[in-house]
């Protein structure tokens, strides 16, 4: 539900924390929950840990909304399901989260939340 968008963002920022650069983390450098790979994809060019460290909360919010909330159609999902599905998308990737949601509602698991998934 669109009414839950700001709540979801605040929860994401609360649990994801600030900058880390753990060499054992497959996501590499991370800030506000945005990984170095995600930021590189967002910018369309390779970025380094210093770019991730300088990431602003505002840019992180734009990435979360575009890459996770909108990909999962958070504005249209029922209240509660929107929060869980979009949170899962942040942690597992939107394609996997979409497939799991589709499996749960009995829709074809094609990684895309479209009209048939929404109907189900």
C-alpha cells in the first residue's frame, strides 16, 4: 500500500545501518543497506568503497524505492504483505522475492509481479 511506503523506508534504514566494508561480505562495501554492486548498477559504472561511503540517505532512498519497492509493486500489495515482500526483496533480490510471493499465492513463478500475480 502506498500509505506504507514511508514506514517501510524508515524500517529499512533502521535495520540496515551505516557504512561497512567487510572483506568477507559478498556484497563488498555497504552503506544504508546499498551494496557496492547495487550502487555500481545504479550509476552504470564501477564504484569503489569510497563511493559507497559517500552515499547519501537520499540516493539510497531512491534506489530502495526504484529497485525494491516498485519492483515488488509495494504500492499495490495489501498492507503488511507489502512490508514483508519488499523487505525480503532487499535481502534476497527482487526476482527471488517475486518468485517466492508467486509460489505462495499460487501464481506462475516468473519473477515479475504483474496483473496475474496481483489478482492471485
